[in-house]
C-alpha cells in the first residue's frame, strides 16, 4: 500500500532545478542547463547554490527544496578531478616501465628456460614409462595369441 502512495506522490510532483546566487535566482527544467549556469556563476565568484525543487503538480506549491551543490563542494570536486587526472598518467607510465623492466630481466628469462627444460624432461619420462608399460603388458601377448584362433574359426574378426 505504501508503494502505491509513493508512486502516486511521484506522479503528482514536478522536479526542477534552481540556481541561487547573490545577484539572481533562476529556475530550470533541465539539470544540465542549471549546472552550466552554476559553473558560470561560480567562475564569476558569486557563490551560487544549486537546489533541486519538487513542486506539486496540482497547485504548483514547493514541496521540497534540496541543496545539491554549493561553491565549496564544487571546488572540492574540481580539485579531486584534477588530482585524479594528474595522477593517472603518471601511474600508467610507472606501470608500463615496471612491466617493461620485468620482461627483460635476465632472471626472468632463466626461470622460463628452467621451466621449459623441466617440462621437456617430464614429457620424455612420461613417454618412457608409457612405452615400458606397453612392452611389458600382457595385453599384447593376448593379441598375438588370437592369431591361431582367427584362422580356425568360421567368422572373421578382421575384414
């Protein structure tokens, strides 16, 4: 029941944005336009505040006026973005240098060669063990003993 009430109230509300500064108060239906004006006013050092306004669809009265952004928050966000942008290229360059130096280390090449030799030796040992099993197996003797039976029987096993 409460979900029906919430959807009804959201249908009856109109959302808009308002930029309030020392010189003027302007209201916008589009957030991007309000944000653009906020940025212009903040560049002019007017200390604007960006509000989200929810109005009633029925009578146009203001239900909520929520401050979203002020000049202090805006400066903090810009500084954080500038720091991130400045840090990212240096981090990427450091990672690329670390990767390129790690690939060309003589120790790394030695370890790769040792691992390759171990794999080849293990493969040869496996082949030797399998060949010994096949040679000493009784199954081969059983196959050879089928030869006289095939000749004497009426049916042919091999076409």
